[in-house]
């Protein structure tokens, strides 16, 4: 249980210890390795809670806090330990170790990378042309290093298009850093007789290497991440981006939750989003005006297409033939279907396009122009997406969260791309143009309970802290040790180091 505005709230799982015992055998629980390549506040707090829990269960958790050990700085790296020590202001991961030792964990449970003079076991392959498709094919000891590299862009202006040339130095350095993490984790698992591993969600470069190393060693992997809006953290044995498993969790959670409370809590997530009160959605709605819509100029059926983020789904391991071969192609199919049916088409370009690479924005706007919609609401428009979804006759998305939000508002919803709500009964998923036309004609309103189960998960996903506490400023602590940031000068100098390395590696 945790506190929400001074009141106790119920989380998805009653206890972390109970969940761990459900997912792992006693032998697998014995020596769990907790790996960290990041220094984010929520990650540090989650590791503190998991480590403390395993210790109180009588297990022997082991730790690898290696955010500053890899050849390249991880996306979650924030603090240089050398600078922190020199200025007597330790980083979060240094405080985490101190807190766990104070909690009762032995110092020998914290490990350095075991291979002292590391070098790649096999040659690091480089693409003949540094484009996404060739990078994606790169492997190291049969591990998918290329896919991991593509999860983090060299800079904020890197597009998803395949003709963009990535910096060769970035690819080479990322490959080497992945190989380092893979080899070191695999060696540590073998040397320390590790029985299972816990790591951040497995998507970024070094976390991905750790996950693959664990799979090579044949041990189970659990991933930690942020929790719901009202809970503290999440931990799951499900694979990252296994949206079918996530939806199974939603439905199970909704079924087992007290009936009155589940609808109230699940609905509150949608209400907070629609009134722009959810801080996690703030950057997407900051330019929109609550309640501002459009004027309907005719009585024809109006189909509203709400775009999704192409860069967030581009590296999913999917059969894209089941998803119209991509979002631009899906939009063209929708435009053709609307013209054949005599419907009007409105395209709402997602406001996140204000923050996306220039080339990606240009490519998307070209796709919109080719579709020739009757109305285009661009990324800078103050039109409120939540008002707009209620004005159209049917909402179509490529997996955008807008789809489940429209389903909660009892609009007919059609999903063309990969999503985390197409198995909840609240939307109609289609895979080809014929199915799309049929769904547009029928415009079926889905089950609102399915949408509410999504909202319930977003509010109460995961666990609440038992051992970690939050002080009055919301900073996590264990054993009386706060996991606050080091002094501003430490952060600033560390940022300079990271910026210099990035600048060197991204030079073409």
C-alpha cells in the first residue's frame, strides 16, 4: 500500500514477496542479480525495494551497479562517480549501495565487472552502409546488438527513415559497449551462480545486452519500470513490449478488483487526461485548449484519424504485413476507404510531432498531403484532442493511446497498428482494407469496461513500497538514506562529460 493524497491505495499486487514467489521457484529466488545501468530516481528506488524484499525473504540478492562502468555512457547515466567523490557529493547509485548495506546486505554482494582486461570475444561487425536496416542486422555472439543500438538515437534529429546515415563512430562505440555489457554480465552470472536477473525494462543498449546474456545463461529475467500514477514501481516477468501479456494483466486486474472501486479508479485516469490534469501527459496537451473543437460543415460521416509515434514502434519485432506495412500506408488505405464510402476524413497529427526530428515530420506531412484529408489538424493546433474525438463519428488510430481514450468516451474505435488495447473488447482491430471498410460501415462501439481496465492499470500498475519511504519532498529513502541528486556542480560537470563523448561519437 502507498499514500495518495494522504490516503492508502490498493496496488495491482498485494506484495512483492508474494509476486516473486509466484513467478520464480525457490532455487531461482536464491541468488537473484539486480543489474543497473541507470541512475534515474525511480529506478534506484525500485532496486532498493526489490533488494530489501529479497533480503527479508532470506535470499541472497547480488548487485551490479554499473552505470559508470560501460565504455559509452548509458541513456540513464547522470553522475560521474569520480566527480561525485572529488566533490564529496555521492550519486544516487552510490547512496543506494550505502542504504542496502545499512539495511543488512553484505558488502560482498556488490560486484565489479569480473573481466579485468576485457576485449571483444569476436570481431565487432560494422554495416557496409550505416543505415537502419543494416544496423538492425548486426549481431555479437549471436546477440541482437543492432536492434539495441537503434533504441537510442545519436541525437534528437535522427529520423526513422532508412536512408539516413548514422555516425559510424556512434555505431562502433555502441557495439563495443553492448559487447562489454553482454560479456561481463554473462561472466558474472556464471562466476556467482546467479539464479535469476532483474533489470530495467530491457529496451536500451546495456539493459538489452544484460537480458540477452541472461537468456543465453538460461536464467529467468524480470524487468522493473515506473509504476502507475498512484503506485511506486512495476516489476514483471513478461517480455518488454509483450502487449498481449499486458492486456491479460489488465483484464485479470479488473476482474479481481472490487467492482465499485475499479470503475471509479479506472475512470479517473481518463478524466484526468481529458481535463489535462495528468502530469505524465502534460507535454502532449500543453498547446491545446480544453474544450476547443471544430465546426462540422456537412452531415457526411466524419472519420477521425489520430496519428501515433512512428519512432516508438519502428523497432518492434512484428510482422508488419499485419499492420498495413506501416502508418503512412495505413493512412492511404483509410483515405481510399473513406473516398469509396463517401465519408469525410479528418487527420489529427499528434502534438508530439512538435518535438520529433525534422525529417520524420516532413515525411509524415507528405503522407498526409498524399491522403488528401478533408480536414487536417496539425501538431501546433490548439484544438483539444479529447473534444475532437467526441465530434467525429468514428476514431481510427495506428495504436495511439487516443484509441482507448475514445473507447472510454464510447466512440467507435478502429485500430490499424500495434496497440496495448486491441484485445480488451473496446476497439475493432483490422488487418486489411476490406476489414477496414467493413468496420467503418459498422462503426461498432466497444465495451467500456475494457477501456476502464486499461485506465485501472495505468493508475495502479505494479507495487507500492514496503521498505522504501518517500520524504515530504517525494524523495525516496531506505535505512534513513535519501536517494536525492548530488550537488548541482556534480551534475553539471557530469553532463559536460556526457556531452563531450556524444559530440565525439556523432561527428560525421
